[in-house]
């Protein structure tokens, strides 16, 4: 029971930081926050993602390139140009590393207002730190696992961030339904998103890129948007667009 609770907590806490801080804040600037809270969420992302920590700067820039070049050869992760999900994610990893280490020339317009904490990203990206997190996961399972099959979950813990990315970047461009006709392959992977905290409404997001609520239809509940509304009420963040949400366009 302890292992399953740990796995679920790690899955959703890591996913929350990825969609709330890295995606909606860093990449799309759907809301603002003070420097104190920005640093707080940097640290929280490190704690929850652990060995698979993703830099807000590198992730944000990578994701902006995805939106700018969706399903073209310049897209950092498009199923249209890779034969399987593993090849696609390895290419994504290489582009991410090039961005993080300033090896990729990118138009300055894509770098605007990206959050940066260079020394912290350098620390969190150290191989020794990632290995230490991995051993921590292994140690937890050594003491608390009660069945042999539970150890198969360890790689998911170690690669949690990329696993979340692979689900959306591959499957949400191949399978699902669409609310809006687009020139790309984005789809809503799940009609009720109970495992990806709103990220599965990918077709909606590609149409309304700056919209904090990823759900459009009545059954498309976006739990992170509800959290965003709560944090806005508490003045931890400032939601930029508080106008009524747009209605569906053409089906």
C-alpha cells in the first residue's frame, strides 16, 4: 500500500509542477507571480520531479518551439517525423540539452520572459544529483515493496518528467478526438482527463494557446485550472485573462 500511495503522489505532484509551472507559467505566461513564489515553484518542481527535473527555462523554450513549428521538421517532438515514441523522446532530450547548455541558436522572440535560475538548474541537472534521487527511489522500494512486480515502477519514478511528456507529445498527436479543426495533428487524448490533469485536452490547447483552462466542453474538467483559480484568489498568482472562456468554434 505504501508503494502505491508513493507512486500516485509522485505521479500527480510531478505532473502538477510540469503543467502548472513549466507549461502554463514558464512557456505560456498565463499568469504572473512574484520572484519569491517563482523560486518556491522552482524548488517544488525539483522536489517533485527529482531525477527527471526539467528546467523551466529550457522546457519553456522547447515548448514554444513546439507550438511555433508543430508537426514540421523544426518541431522538437512530432510523431510525424519519428518512427516510435522512444526515438521521438530521445530527439526531444537532445534538443532540451542543447537549449539548457546554450548550444542551440534560437530566435530571441522565443526567449521573452522565460524564468531563469541558472545556478539552481545547473545543480539540479548534475548527474550525481539525478543518481542520488534514483537511489532514493530504489531505497524506498527496498524497504516498502511487498511484491516483486512493484520494482517495475522504479523506472517510471526515475523518468517521470519524460514519461508525462511522452504521453502527450506522442499519443495526443495520434489518438483521440478533436473539438477544433487545425492544421496540425493535435487531439484530445481523453474525454475526461483523470490521469494527466488537463494536459490530455491537447487539441483545445493548440487552438487556445494562452487559455488557462484546457477544457472546453462541459465534461472536459481541467483540475489544474481550478487550482489556478484558487491560487489567484489567494494572490499567490495573478491570472492574466479573467474574461469568460471562449465558446467552441467549428467542430
